[in-house]
C-alpha cells in the first residue's frame, strides 16, 4: 500500500511542474500575476517531495520500487516507460525541487519589472519538469527524452534576454555543444538496445551480470559505457565540451544557480551514477582521467577571471570534474555526496552573486565591487560559509565530501600506480581555496571599486536573503553527520547511500599493476573490500593534506588581495605567458574557432561551391541543353513542318479552285470528260 502511494506521489511530483508551465505560458499574457500559480505549483511539488523522501529514507519503503507501462509494441520490439524510486532518486528529487523553489522565490525580486516576467517563470517550470523526468526514469530512452528537453529548457533560459547578442549566442553555443555529447550518448543507447532489446536499466544490468555482452565483446561494453559518458561530458561541461558553461552566465543569475550550478549540470553526474555498475575498468579509467583534467583545467582558468559569475562558472566546471573523477576512481558514494553538498553551497554562491549584482545595479566586474560586507552583512556571511564549504574547510559539508573524494584518489593511486589523478585532485583543492577567497575578498573586503554604485548598495529583501540563509545552513556538516571529520559515520552515507555491486562479469575484468610490489590487482577493486580498506587507511592523511592545502590557498589569497604583501601586478608580469594562458581560457575558444568552427564554415563553403557550380551546373546545363533543343525543335516545327503544311494547303487550294471550274453540273459535259479521258488512256497505253 505504501509503495503504491509513493509511486503515485512521484507521478504527481513529475507532472505538477508541467501543469505550472502550461498554465503560465498560456495564460500569462492575460493574467498579469500568473507567475504566482507557478510558485504555488513548485511549493506543492517541494512539499510532496519531502513527504516522499521521508517515507523512503525512513525505511517505510526499504526496497527499490518502480512502475512501468508499455508505450510501443511491435511483433519483435516492445518499449516500456516507467519510473524507479530508490534512495538516490528521492534525494535528487529533494535537491532539484528545493533549489527550484528557492530560485523561484529569489527571482520574485531579482527579475521584478522584467517585461517577460510570466514567461520567465514558465520556463523555470518546464526546466524543473525536465530534470525530474531524468531523476525518476527507469530506462535509457525516457532519460534521453528528458535529457533533450533539459537542453531545450536551458536554451530558453540562457537566451532569455535574447535581445542581447551575447545572450542569444550563448544559448546557441550551449545547445549545439550539448548536441555533440548527446550524439555519443544516443549511439551508446543504440548499442545496448541492439543487444538487449530493452532500454530498462535493471534488465540490461541483469543480462550483463549473466555474461551476455554487447556483440559478445568486452570492447563493445567499454565502448557503450564511454559513449554514454559522452552525454555527461556535454551536460556536465567536461573537457573538451566544457566551453559552453561559462558563456551560459549571460542568462539571468537565478538561472545560473538553477541550471548551471545545482541541477542541469549535475544530470551528467547522475547519469554516470546510474551507469556505474556496468562500467568496465577501461571505461572508468577514461572517466577518471577526463574528470581529473577538467577539474584542473577549470581551476587554473578561474584564477584570473574578473567577472564574479565567470569565476563561479569555472568553479562549477572544476567541481563537476571532481564528481566525475570520483566516479571513475570508484568512490561512488562520495561522488553522489559531493553532488548534493555542491548543489547547496554553489547555489548559495550564485544567488549570493545575484544579490551583489542586484545591489550594484547589475555590475558584476570585480574591479567595480569591494567593501560590501558592511552594506550586505547577510549576503556576506552566507557567501563566506559557502566559500568555506567549497574550499573544503572543516565543519562544512564540502569538507566531508571533498575529503572522501581525495581519500579515494589516494587509494586509487596506491592500488593502481596512477598517481597523476591524486596529484591533480589535491592541486585543485589548493587552487579552489585560493580563487574562491580571492573572489570573496575582491567582492566584500577592501575599498569600493565604484563608489557611486556602492553608495546606493543595500542588503537584499527577505525573498532574496532567505534562500541564501537556508542554503548556507545546508552547507554545514550537522545536516549529514554528527561527526565533523567523518561522513561515513553519519546517516547520509551510513544509512542512505552505499556503493552498488558491479554487474561486470569476471570474464570481462582487466588487471592493473600494483605499483608497490607488482602484485596484480583485480580491476574491479573499486567495489571490493581492498579498496574500502585502503580508503580508510588513507583517510586521515588525505584529510590533513587537503586541509593544509586549503589553508595555504586561503593564506595566499589574503597575502595577495587583503594584506597586499605580494605585488600582484609585478607577479603577473613575471609570469605573463602563464597568466595569459589562464586569462584566455587556455585559448580553447580560439582553437575551436580556428579549427572546428572555421573548418565547418570552410567545409560549408566548399559544399556550397560544389552545389552551386557542380550539382546546379549539371542541372542548369541539362536545362540549357533542353532549352536549346526545344528552341531547335520549335524552329523546325515553325518553319519546316508548318511551312510544308501551309504549302500543301495552298497547293490544295489552287488545285481545288482549278477543279472547281470543271464541276459544271451538266451531264453532257461529264460525258465529254469521260470520252477525252478514254482517248488519253488509249494514246498513253497503246494496245498491243
């Protein structure tokens, strides 16, 4: 009975935001304050989500449940759609709906006066519906449908102010870049469907567990995993498809918090979590390397950015890299834990930046900010707590989740010899603390950059301040565990989330070489007691090292920007090439423009020339030949055929006139004609 109720609640949660979107988008032009209906809908959705989470996490329903129906049925193919509810599902539902609700609330003041106010809230509704579909689905096809719907929703929200060319371009860039990753994801789905004749996660995994591999090959199973991961590379902004996310900051700041910090970009991580059990060791290694490099790349770029939202955007890319890396190294539970904690403190940071931008009359360059902690104490305090969390400082949620990921990298390095991944992970911890406190100091400390705007700045109203306070509170450790230095002793990891067992069969396993004594270790060590024991063994060294590096990053941020003990300009000039590399985002946009974009344009010009002069030339040439031939035929018809016809007619007329004279109607005359004719015949043909 409880399971049926929970499934019904989940269905209502899914479709309520769609109802809000449909009503608001259709009636918004007629009803001025229709957006209140959308806010009512998202509030009801959040309340139902809390109820569902309570039932599922309180062990009223202690097993995975689901429901499905047949959507399409042919003789040999049957496609089912359905929902799947487990602990990860309800936690993600809570994250998505809570942040969506807070963004709706925040937007009431931030977007006040916008000429498309109702449409904005309608777009928030369709986005929320799309994300909930991804979270609830039990199959790859339904996930792909909602995956594309999220892409559409993000396009609408990023380019909401489409009058600005930068905003419309950013929307197109996000949409097209994500399509590249989605093509790979679609191919991965096709590989699995072609072999298993189903899209259902659990059915596919059960067949893999029995040793039934795509095309009877481990290579194809690895390929399917990597291709599906391409969807996450696009949606979660991983290298090389990360370039769309910073430009997406052209959308309204609350949108940045909803889409590009907390939910949409986390969809890729969520996909990887759902696929985790079928990933081969080779696929996981690819995922780990991509995540680690992306995290490092984005962190180095964030060091020099001067737009408050761009710093946070690259920070998001970096933290998403952390999560992806965590999945690749096998730290499944900590990857999901960091997804949740990051959602809260990054949403707080983005909404905090929105509060600053709103107070400073939409000025978001760091050189215009400064000194705002006295003018905006609530925004400053919440921003500080979230900054401490993302920097991995003790007593925050970010410390717990990052500590687990970094411990996982050390265990991975010790067991496999891939030490580059933990080196990149700890380096990013240092860089993150530095650039985030650089952002905090330049925004809230020191002297104002723009005195006129500073004089008019003030703390935001409660509808903007309340989300900041709540999200900053959720960035404190006590909501996840009573132990401030161990997440695993708390309810989140001890009761709610655990690493699932792999379904990759023994025959598909590879071997890694253990670096210390050349002992061969099973590739699926990530699911074994060996990996868990190694993580526990390196927990405290990882924690001490991460806190030490975070402290060093914060110290250098204060030395550079607060106490000014180090001349930033002088240091910048001494490392100008590296500074320019970071400032210009490793020149990746320029490289893409010079190669893929210009290459595509050049190819399109070649194709256009071929089409115009070859294809059209053949068609037009055929038309010209036909035209000449038809002209020649017309001339013959006009002057030869018609001439002969006309001449024949004239001769016929003359003969007719002549013969008409012979027709007298007198019998005597006709007798004379007959006698003359006989005489002529006798003369011509003499009888023998």
